[in-house]
């Protein structure tokens, strides 16, 4: 698994804590990692994360294979799709 995926889970869990500094820094890090501006809500960030993980399991790994074996056009299309999913870039 990618390091960002593992650290993202920890960051999302940190949004539920009591310490405002930790919550604020975790929220900032999630925004930097994802490019998204969701509120400081662990539920919303967990939905996003779960969707990204589900996408990777359904499609992402096959796109990596295309990067190795595909035609130039297939590779460009695979890169376009992968780049839309920041968690696995």
C-alpha cells in the first residue's frame, strides 16, 4: 500500500481528537495531499478516502499495467485517469 494511503487514514482519525492544533494540522495536511477543501469533518474525509481506495481496487492497478504494456494513446488516457485521483498519484 502507498504511504499516503496509510498516513491519510491516520490524519482522518486525528480530526476526531480534542487537540485543536493536531486537528488543524491534520486538516491542512489532508487538504494539501488531496487538493480538496472539505470541512474539518472526519466523516466527509473518510467518505472521500473510502471512494479513492475503492476506485484503486476496482481500476487503479489495471491502469498501472497499461502504463507498462499499453499503446501511447492508452498510456496517455491511463495517466489522465490516474492524475484525477490524488491519493494514488
